[in-house]
């Protein structure tokens, strides 16, 4: 089961992942992206595209 993980030390809060995959990513008040889904399959989204689009490569799919 593929689950996205955000390295919050690396995340700059640009919002790209949330735009691509709002089912799995949410930018919170701390300016960081939080993972809000349990798995990519369950959410039916494309986390891999979000991971590839992150400008600081903060997203990994585990
Ligand atoms: S795309 Fe990357 S840097 Fe931008 S909010 Fe998402 S995890 Fe953070």
C-alpha cells in the first residue's frame, strides 16, 4: 500500500502537492504540507505526480 510521507523540515509550503492531490495533502497554518489520507489507492489520487512536482523533493511514497 503506497502512502505519501512529507519531510516537513524540507517542505516550503508552496501548495503544489495540495493542488495536484487535495485528497492526500493539506497545507496547514504552520505553512507545512500534512498528509491527510491513509493511502494513495484509497484516495484514488496521483501522489506520485505530486511527489515529482514538489520543488524541494520533500515527498516520498512509502
Ligand atoms: S509540493 Fe513540496 S514544498 Fe510544496 S507544499 Fe507540497 S511538500 Fe511542501
